[in-house]
C-alpha cells in the first residue's frame, strides 16, 4: 500500500543537500535543526525553487534519496495548481518512487498465482475480492492509471491508435476507483481519505501536471511493456 510518507523518510544526505544548496543562494544558511525537528519549517524550506534548479543542474548520479527527488519535483509542478496540498505531493511522490521499480506496477495477487498485470484483469478480480483486497486493488488501479497517463502518456496514446485503452479511459477508471476508496476505513486509518478524494476530483489536472513533469524534468527507465 502506497502511503504519503516521503517526508518521513528523508536521509541525512537529503538534509545535507538542502542545506548546502540553499546556503549558496541565501545570506543565512538553512538551520538543520529546523529541517529535522520542525515540520512546518521543513515544508516551507522544501518549496524553495533553488532546490529544483539544483536537481536540473546535477550531472551524473544524484546523491539524494528517490523520495526527496520525487517530492521536490512534484511540489514544483503542483504549487501553482488547485492540488497545492503537501499531502498530495507526498503521496504522488511515493507513487512515483514505488512505480519507478517496475516490478511494483502489477496489482496485488488476490489469491491468484501471481500479481495482476492488466487493468481489465484487476477489475475482474474485484468480483471475488474481500473488502480488504478490494481496497488494495482499487487503490492500485487508481495509482496505475495515474502513473501511466502521467508519465507514459505518449505510449498510452500510441497504443490507443492500435485499439488499446486511451487516456480518457484511464482517467475515468482511475478517478472512479480513487473515489470508491476515499471513504474506506483503510483510507481513514492511513490518513488518505482526503488524498484519494482530491485525486478523484482532480485526476485530469494531476495527470496534466505529471505530463509536464515527464516532458521536462523527469526520466524513468524501462517504460511500459
């Protein structure tokens, strides 16, 4: 289950990167204690545009964690949208972090012999799923739909010309499944009810933000198979 927890998993190297980057551009260096102990101060500091500029200037392997990398990029494209909610940024950053490992793109198995790869099979699996399995599968359908239409939208569009589902299909199915789980007790327990609700209502806007990110700033290896 993907959670909105990137900000809880930053590393010492991540904080070093933030301090070093902003100390170069501001008269006063960032207070590391605030980064570590004051969530409000940390969140405000992480919105500084210089951090994204520093990512773009990096050559070679990044020395920060995937969770910081994706969080900074997502916040960058969402700050000026109606989805300007740090919990949304945190969740979608976690989604990208998880799905950047291609074996995690498949749905939970639901008692079958292996993970479920295709959305059509995921929807079929819902027929016999328990309430807890249904939650996980629906969450995955929403996440998968957002990921492929956001990051691999050109691939989806190309496939639709050969008879595959188009972007509109995934937008509809992703939004509907996020909406279906927003009031689930598992969503409430994980403090994700509002996140799912906002993603359901703002799926199209989020998809466009991820398209912008994919086209200009982010590169994920592997693609879709």
